[in-house]
C-alpha cells in the first residue's frame, strides 16, 4: 500500500494524544456519515453503478419506476 498521498502529519498518529485521536476519528466519522442518504443506492465497486431498480440521473439516484412511470422488469 502506498502512503505517498498522506502528509507527515497524517502518518504521525502515534504522536497524538488519546483525546486528539478521538477528536480526529469523530470528525472523520461525522463527515463519512453525512452522505448516507445521498449515496444509499450507489455502489463504489462491483458490476452495477446503482442498486438494481434504481437509476442514476443528473439530479441523483431515483427509483426506476419514478423515471419511466413503469415498473422495472423482473429477471
């Protein structure tokens, strides 16, 4: 694993106090959680870009039924 994109401060976690480490962890967790509703049906890996039955539009992810007015085909 390459660490070339991390700063020296990022790599120096051992020098943080327990309170500082918890504060950074809490900040990271809050930032990671703030997009849950926006990317609920989006995949970052695999063969699908979005969950089956959903479509990706310029406005975001929408149910396939909402876009076409018809129910998605069942396989």
